[in-house]
């Protein structure tokens, strides 16, 4: 049985991300893809183009992740997590990413692909915590001091864990995360990586 046949059977002849039924292609999910169905997904040509960067990223198209991010297939989970990180400028994508749970092995796979992609980018913005540890999207950090949250009536207490952070793309000194069910911007100098 070929990988494509296996994927078509698993996906019921539909894109595993958008549910589209036409122009389906096999997409290997790196960085350690081996051509197997376990390390590949079946996607529409539209999804494949945007994932690979050959087509412009259309945030509206990716609302389909509201459904597919909950797939039980690790390769689909990894791809959904990576796309949500790329779309972290969109509120709905950040919120979905905050809710998404990936087991440790799958999360490590998802992060491996993003660090590989950003390693080749010489202009990549690098976010570091107060001790100089490099932060990645999805990391958990701990606040090292009480922070008065502007525009809200609370103080984020020292020792608070902020899970599944998002990196502010154009500012290495800022990350975003949820504290008291509110999404806030936090300066990297006030956090340490957990």
C-alpha cells in the first residue's frame, strides 16, 4: 500500500486540515520525515502552497484549524500547531493555540520544525528570558516579579506560570501570554524559562 493510498484511507479522501476534496497532495511533515504515512498528511494544494510558503498566507483560509487542530493524528497536530504559530498575529489563532494540547513528544516534533525554519533566517528575532535562555513559541515561563497590568485591574504575581507563550514577531523584548484569563504582553526581562 502506498503512502498516498494509506493517507487517503485515513483521511477519507479529504484534506486533513481544511476538509477539501479536490487537488489533494501528500505533504511530508519534517524535520525527520521518512515518507511514511505517520510522518505525512493529505492536504489540498491550497493548504500545501501556504504551508510551504509558495503561496501567500491567507489567515481566513486557516479558520479550518478550529476543527482539524483537534485531530488525533500527530502529523496533523504538528502541522496545525505550526500554522497557528505562524498566524499568532490573529486573535482567534492565539486563542486556539492556548487551548491546544500536544503530548510532549508531539510538541517537541512541532517545535523542531519551527526552529529548523528559523535557524536559516539570518534576520530572525531572538527572544531571550532574563537569564539569556532562548524562548520559543509554546514555551512556559515564570514571572520573576509582580507586574501591574496596564488597562486591567490586577497585578500579575511573581511566580505565576505563563503557559504556551507567543513571541511578538518584530520585538525581541516582548512575548504574549495568558494571565488571569487575559492575554497580555510581557517584557522578556521579567520572565524565566520553565
